[in-house]
C-alpha cells in the first residue's frame, strides 16, 4: 500500500466507551416478540440481510446493553461469512448482535463508510487474515480486528472517497431493488393468470376481467374439475416430464474442483438462490478441456436451474433460478448437484421458471425431497411434478408481457456486475492514497450538507 496516509489501529478510532466487541453469547430460544439480532451469516454483500434476522428475548438483549444498536455503526461477521462488513440501517435501531458479529462504533471525526470500505477491500481483508471474500477461513479473531491498521487521511478526503464508492453502491442497490420489482410484477401476473385464474373467474361470474378484448378472448369462461381442483376449461394437468425437452445434471473432474482457480465456471447447488441473485465469491471452475468433453450440463441462455440435493437430514428447501443473456456468465456449466431444465415450445422457459417457483410446486418438492438420508430430488421425482398446461396462446401472451421484464432484469444484473468490478478496482487505490480525489473538500462539504 502506498504510504500516502498515516495509519491508526482500529481500536483507536472508536468511541471511548465502546471498544470493538462482539455481542450476545447465549441468545437462548427465538422470541417472536423479542429483539432482532444480527448473526455472522446475516451480513453479506455490504448489507445486513434483514429478512432473515432472528430474535432474542428483551431480557437477554438488555444483558448486552453495550451492543444495542443505534443505527449507523459498522458490523463485521467473525463467523459465518468471515470478513463481511456492513453499516447498520436506521431501521435496526434497538436491535442487537450475536457473538458471531463484531460491533465497530467510530468517533465522530472518522467517516464510517470510509472505514467500512477499507475493511471490505482486498487490503483490509488481507490485514485481517481473511485474504479475500469467500475465504475458507471460518473465524476472524477479534484481537486481529482491533489492531488492524486503518489509513486515516483527512476527514474531507475520507468523505470524498466514501461518496465516490457510495455512488456506485447506490446504483448497484437501485438495480437490485428494480430487479426485485420486475420479478414481483411478473410473478403477480403469473399468479393472477395461472394460480388464481382471475380472468377466467371474472368471466365465469359475468364480470369484466380487466383485460383488452383480444387478450380476454384467449381465456375460457368456465371451469372444469381436475386433480388440481377447479381449473380453466380446456387446460390440462400433466406431469413435468411431458412438457420437458431437457432434464439433466452436469459433472466435475475426478478429485473435484478445488485445484482449479480459472477455467469455465461450474455452477453448484450453493449458487441456486433465486432470479437475479448470484454470489461470485463462491464461483468454482473446471478446466476448459473437461468442459468441452462434457456431454451434459452445458448451460444455455434462459435455462431454468433447480437445486438437486443437500441440506440437513429431514429438511429440504428447493431453490429455482433462471440464467440467461450472459448472466451470470457467457459460458458456464452445472455440476452433479444441479438440474438444468428446458421446456417445450408450448410452455417456454419463463412459464417454467414461475411454475416451478410457485408455492404449490415448491411445497410438492419439499414433500418429495425429505424423508431420505440426503435430502433432495431424484430425476424421477422431478419428472413427476404436477404441471398445469394452459392453452398455448395464453402462455404465449404471458411470455410476450413478461419477457421484457426478464430481459431488463438480467441486463440490470450484468450492469451491476460491471459496477462492482469498477468499485472493487477503485477501492484499494482510493483508500491507500494511490489515487487522489480532485476537489475532495468541495465534495465533502456537499455531502456533509
């Protein structure tokens, strides 16, 4: 690192009465009426994952008043996702942290975002001994964290650097939220048409379905009984096997992939999370010659991918995603723990994705995937999944509406990857002083005001 800036141990930058510390040691049973608390695994991608937070009783939380959160502090995962850092959002004021997380409450003359960015940078991670995001190291020592030396340029320079990096992060976050909205709109439409059958129900009851006439005419106006209950007349209920063109798994070289740091990305079950969600730090690779020799498992654009097996005995939570348009990679393959699915032209990939990720089918997969030593789905079980087969013209109309949403979502994800790459390239140069910010005082005044 360039010796442009003086360096100060992290513990010397914190508030006098709040040293760098961890939180609740024995959280006890979850208390739905209690206090939210942050564990190590709840910190990822520069954020606190608020939707997955657990709770502890108020009584236990009060035993750890020192780590009650005000909002605006830094938290770092010591265990779980070691080295991940985030700033606590104001919405978590009054929450607490677990022993697997560290609390860093800085003095007022230190910019919190600047320190967070340094700790999350390659240089900061190496100083912690975590080496990089996604390190196999399982624990970060609290003592190492306290003594890690933080570059301390003038406050105006800290604020200017944080502003530049924060602007990139804000755009990445905007893309993330826009992608979530696009998926939610498409999913709501899918549920209306193919789960709740709202257009058919409206016409069967003599009501206006609220659709253009040309579109409304594609739907039947009555129901008939099927194994799914009342379904639109003329639509079939089948098994997944009869609408698929491809169902296959991939593979890995003998001995696994740990020896390969480059090559063709190999997608495992841990990367099947949800639409537009991918953790590049978990990417594994296979040699190109192995990839070219694979007879199955090459991912094509708009493939639907299904989590095949894994998890704790007695529990199986399926995950479904869709890759395409160069996201997350232009070329990649799956390993033996992931299914690749392609539907016939009468169903298409968008319908297939939303059907498999609908709550009805997810529950069917949960049931089929439990009760075995290694929870998961074999190919026979996947093929036997209940599948609604609507009229082809209705599926095509649905695809015409939602396909632009999926296209925009995937493009947004690719843009975010480019922004992350730019941010990660700038970050170590800015925080080390190798690259200086022009007009730092002006930027600092504007952002402070």
